[in-house]
């Protein structure tokens, strides 16, 4: 136990250059067959006496689907927030699967895009780098998730980072009146041991934005 619509595709080749991921041949992932995002999850959460306790490590058998959250323009720093009882403190875990039998996949970066219906301004996409490596599916017991070739990538502070909360506050006159819905689209990009680039299917998340 530890305390504590606008969519963009074809990101692997273009954003790999932006993120400085290097060369390697591009790959056809066939909408997530080789490198797949299973969704966003959270672990069991216990909040008592101001103390937040999350069940860790998160295992696939006990994972709880995490598909939506709420942020406040006046109080939220970023989302998820492991120190905020209302900020999905034990959530934001992106499940990723490597179906290659003999090669690992190095998850190089994650792209997060936003859509707000009725907005006069586009919330900028957000890209962050990651060094997570997913072992091949035949590597028995090589992950803490309880499933071979499957692991979780923490999105704590990343689904809506501080910079995007600031953007929402700075553009309140160009966004709908609160509360409003902000749709989030999450894609992970990685590279196999042989240098083939892969991009996962898109994972959706819904944020309700309040005053």
C-alpha cells in the first residue's frame, strides 16, 4: 500500500521527430493489434483522516475502469492529482499491451488531445515523453500487472497538466460557461527492439470542467 469533433491521427511519424525519438521504420499497427491501449484504470482507493491510500501495484485482475473526472478552474492544479481526494488520486493508469512475442516495445511518448464542443478556441494538444518498456508477450512474470506483455503507464498530472488548466483559465471568455465537458483523446507511441514505430488505438476520457 502506498500513500499518497477534433481528433488527430498519424502521430507516430510526425511527433516522433518533435519528441526527438530518433529513426526507425514506421509500422502499421492495424488500430492497436501489435501495440494496444486497453483503457485508463485506477486501483482501490481508501481516504480516511485526510490520508489517501492506493492499492499498489495495480494488477489487471483488480483494476477499475477510469473513464471520467472533474476539474475546477479555481482549485485544480492538474489532473489526476495523487494528493487531492477529489482529483482521482489512484487513477490515471493507462493500460498498454505488447503483442510482439520476441521484442519489447519502448513507449517513447504520449499524445493527449482535447475537444470542447462550442468553444471558440482549440485547447492545445499535450505531448510528454516516457521511458517505459513493455516486455514481449512471451516473457513470463516480467510485469507487475499479472499479465504477460501488459503494463500500466501512470498519467498522474498528465491528463490535464497544469499548463492546460492555466490555458482554460486564460480563455474562459472563449469557452462555454461552466460546467462544460472536455473530451480527451490519449494515444501512446513506441518503438520495438528492431526499430519499428507503433502507435496505439485512441483511448477516450471525459473531463467535466467546473468553476
